[in-house]
C-alpha cells in the first residue's frame, strides 16, 4: 500500500524562476493539502484540493497555485521565486472532507532551495 | 494569534524513561481535533495520536498517550519507555470546525527530543 509520494526530493532554483512540485496521494485518498515548512518552524497550510478544485487556502500570495488531476494527484506551482520560498514543501492526503477526524498522511517532502 | 503553542526547549531523555511534551491551543470553536506528529530528520511527518474535542477519554496509542485537559486548553503528549528511535521533532496540530468539513491543520513550532542511551 503506497503512501504519499512526492517528487522531486530536492530542487535548487534561482530567484525569479518558476517551480512545479508533484504529489501522489495515499491509495484510497482523494483530498490533497500542501504545506510549507521553513527551517525550524512548523508547517504552514498553503491550500487544499478536493474534487479537482481548491477548497481552502492559507495566507499565501497568488504566486502559489495548484492543480488536482482526476487520479487525485496534485501539483504545486510557485512563480517568481523569492529567497524566502526556500523551505520543505509537504504534501498530505486524506480521505474525503467529511471524515475530518481522520489524520492527514504526509509525504517525505520536497526540499526547495532558492539561490 | 498563535493557535498552537509549544514552548519547551530541546529535551534530552534517558532511554526507557517517559517524556511529556506540552501543547496548548487557542480556539473558540467547540468542535476541533488535536493531532500529534513526529518528524525525524528525514522530513516525513508521521501521525502518532488524535484527540477529538468531544472525546470523553484521553487517547492512547501504544506507547503514546494524550493528557487532554479541555478547560486548560492543553493536550500534552506522553511517550512512555523512550527508545532511541523516538529522537525527532514532535508537532502538535489542531483542526478546527470538524463539522464544517475543514481539513486545514494549524501546527505549533515543535518540540525537539533526543533520547540518550
């Protein structure tokens, strides 16, 4: 039973570039959330996708956008990268929005470094 | 305002001893859930234990138990019989509005635990 998988593992970009991160949810899960974790901090919620639509969004600028595909996998896109975007990006999946007491399952993350 | 507060400095714990990690939270929503996650140096967030705001009993999961004091808005994690593999960052997180389908987790800053032999 495959868990949440994220790619790539590491990524180095320069300021102003654009990046796409990918996530495949755990088998049986249909909801994907993205989090940004800066060094020494807890994860911060970026947004959540369910039924191919963005359902909730945290306090992140429009440079952060996403997509969910019919197979429930998801992408996180960040445009016009800033030095402050350097962080670990975590994808989490869960089953349905009504089962809110169920834990989200996280992937290993993509570590993004901006030079 | 910070919704989850974890203020303990890094902790060193002797192997086989118990350790308690503090977590206080802030919400006006009567329906919420509290989660503890473990994050080893590899980065993956591993779910440990869950406590719902309406749960009558404290949650337990193997060596993990949650000391839930609703009136004080605290949800402390207790790890019994510490093992070397317990060395990690531990995060407390809250999900508010359970009845509204909210799935957003708010995390604290974490507690660093190092288990020494």
